[in-house]
């Protein structure tokens, strides 16, 4: 992901415009190849060595932002770890203690540094050279690049353009997405990704094969806007796999928080940066399904719950559908993720008025809703701490038969 200092958009009357690069440009392709070679060459070396090579290589002037942006994206593909098995804090403690003893024992000011390192090494069964290497090995500059995920030069340039757009969405107050002409499976994937990234959203059907989605942006929230903004930006690659779509975001840009509009569509030319691998199922969701099936109840669980209308006020894409085999009765479950207090109340009221007759609303305890307000919420509400408990959900459904 790119930081704001690496993005210099132009703001005009019709909105915010980004300086996208040409992924087919021969010079940029050569630059990408050079950077990839540089990062690969620094595998197994300290971070400071990588930064020194980049400092000598990266240019100044107009190309500086592109160079630094590409490097930032490659940094994100690296794994850095503290070198060795010895804890640097333990080594420092031993060295400082030995240095203090040596200082007190000497008649003159100072002490023999090599002797202190050697004494510490004897205590920790390390050589003086190892003591020297481990002493500050936990500092960021001394971290070792233990892994680097390679990519193609062309992919890196496409990734840069997508990262520019993602950096803008980090500062959005809201986003409207229109998507059409997709298969039902593709729509379900989009809706599931919205919930996976815990985005506040409303879905409306504008036609037989057209959906309009409004998503609250990070700058519209009162807390955790940085984490939420990152999740909103990470949702963008899902949109890029569509054939016909249009995105319009309201943005507050810069220190002065200037209001502007940011627009995207397939005509911009942004390319997907990953493959479609089916519906992305969070770990806790997979765990809940597994635990529920272990109960061996008469209820069958599936995450293929379909899309349900909400009386013309929106749509519901439930997280689960439960079917009771003996009676055929169906129960749906909707889990609310990163929602605001007012949104929780209005969402539950909407579900109660227009939702399916048998619905369980899962409400995370850390949403910041007061206990009294939780108790006053209408509908079948299940409050959980980290993830719904399968046995408790089964008990609720038994009462709904």
C-alpha cells in the first residue's frame, strides 16, 4: 500500500485525478526489472544494506515518487526477522552488566571493550563476534530479509496503479459502487468480500441484473478509521474483476481536507492484481461452520444463503442459512461486523420490518454499543465476544422451530 506522501493527485473541478503510469512503458519495465533484481539480491542481508542500495539507485526529481512507490510495494513483499536464535535483549543485559563490573574494577576511567565482550560471551556460550552481532540485532535496520515474494515487472507496474487508487480510498468519506452484468456467483463473491472486510454497506437492486452498493468510508467513522480505511482499500481489487462497474468516492484530501470526488471505471484501465479464488471465507467463519457440523444436529448449515430483498429498502446477503431436515424450516443468520451504534440500530430495525421471518442477528460485543441499548434492540439478537458459538446458535434455533 502506498502512503499519502507517495501520491500527488491533481484536483480539478470535476474531481481528483491520479498520475497513473503506462505499464507498457519500456523504461518503467526496465526500472521494475532492476528493482526486482536488487531486492532478490538482498535476500539474507540486513535491511540497512537494502536501504543503502536503494538510496544510491533511486533518482530525484519527477521520477522520484514512482521509484519510491515501486520500492514501497516491493518492501511489502519482504519478510524481515531478527537474526539468530539469541535474544538481543539478553545479550545487551549481559554486556551492560559486565561493562559496569569492569568500570568499577578499573582504577582509571573506561574499560577494555573487547574484554567485556569476551566475558559476556563466556557467560552466554557465544564468541565475541557473535556478541557483537546480536547486541542490537533487534533494531529495524539490523533485521534480516528472510524472504521475498517475487513478481513480474509488468505486474508491479499494474500494482502501482491500483495502489494509487487504494491510497485515495483510505481518505474517503463514502463510496458508491454500481455493478452489473455478472453471474449470481460473482455477485455473492462481491457481497461476501464486503462482509469479510467488515465494511458498512447498503445494497440496492436497480434492475434485474444491476446492483448499487453504498459503502461508508473511513473518514465517516468516529474510531479505528485507519484500520477501516485499509479494509476499504483492500476491497478494491475485488471490484476490478468485474466487467461493467462504476465507482464514485467522496474524498477529503490533503492537510486542508479538501472535498473532492474520485471516480473509477473499467475505462481507467486498472487491472486485477490477483486471481478470483471463489468466495473468501474468514478463518473464524470456517471454524464456526466446522464446529456446528460437529454438533450432529438436525440442522444443515450452508454459507450459500442467497440474496434476499428487504421490502425495497435494500438487500440482505445472509452469512448462513440453516435448514431443519425433519420440517424443512429455514433460519438465516446475519453477522454485523464493523458497524457504528446508529447503524446497528437502523440495520436491525430494517431487518425486523422487511427481513425473513426466521432471522438471527449476530452482534459483536466490541461494536461499542451500550449494554442497555443492546437489551433494547428489537429482533432475535445474539451477542458474542469474538465469534459465534455453534452450540448457542443451535439452542436458539431449537426455540424457533
